C-alpha cells in the first residue's frame, strides 16, 4: 500500500466551506483534493493499493486527519466538486470527539489530531519527505509500502519538518522545479507503477 500524506496548513477541518467558491472558502482544500485525485484515481478505476491522509489545519475544528483508503472507498468521482462534497459531508457528520481514525463513510475515516498523532501510530515504514533538492526519485529505492509526505501551497512548517526528521524520513525529489503537489503525486505513482505493475 502506498500512502500519501498531504499537509494542509490552512485547509478546513470542518464542512463550513462553499462548493461554489472552494479555494477561498476552504483554506485551499481544493489543492489537496486535486492531489487526492491524483493519488487514488486512474482512468475508470480506483487504485486499491493507495491511501491518502489529509492533515487539515484550518478553522475552529482543526487539527483533524482525514483518510481516504483506495481499498475501501466507494463512489469516488474525479471531479473536484464531487470530492469536495464527499469531504464536506464527512466533516459535517463527525461526532464531537474522535480519538482514533473512525470510518464515517465507506473508506473515509476521520480523527482529531495533527501530524504528530498520526506519526505516533505509524508502524516503522519507509518514509519520504517530498521536496525539490532531495534524492532523485529515478534512482532511489522506492518500496511499495512507502509513506510520502507532501506540503501544500505553503510547503512544510518547521515543526512538521522536525517530526519527520525525527522519524528518519529521507527527502526525495521528482525534479528540479517546485511543482504543485498533485503533479508530484502523479509522478510518484507513475514511478512506482513502472517498477511494479500493481493491481488497479
Ligand atoms: C506547491 S509546492 C510548495 C511550494 C511552497 N511555496 C514551498 O516553498 O514549499 C507543494 C509541495 O509539493 C512538493 N514538491 C514540489 N515540488 C517538488 C519536487 N520538485 N520534488 C518533490 N516534491 C516537490 C513539496 O512537498 C511541496 O511542499
């Protein structure tokens, strides 16, 4: 299972955003949703070997971690509006306190907490911080069970960097230019696909 963790510095942790004006009303959740699509969807299918974690740090209910598991999720559509609606309904349906990842819709889980809480529950697994200047993805060993950590439009904050460094995460680059997170995810998935054609 490939795991992509997208850190949304301002992305809304509650459903209080407008589908009509997603970028400005949701703290740029739209950018995370495009990366989620790139992580989980191929043409006419869901990647059952991929899982996405959104670290939502915006708004009064933050921080929360939302997981979409390609092996369990149902009716995942590729357009941003449908994805936003799925996330909105999940966040709206959340009980007041969730101390562990809890399935609220098929394949969509939510918990209270931030990156630190998520990391504290991870078994030892190869972890990579994605950023330009890291080791070249073309030559790096890339296990299929890797965890990939990406920033949003604001990149990584110092505290997240420290947590990931303490976990021993290596830095990995898909190329010399600073790309949008969704494009980085596409390149990573493609690199993994080329190495081990996986079940879709
Ligand atoms: C839009 S970029 C962040 C730009 C932000 N202004 C910054 O300075 O970090 C979103 C995320 O994509 C990833 N990223 C962007 N370019 C990359 C590259 N060439 N290789 C690996 N990851 C990259 C990083 O995780 C980054 O935080």
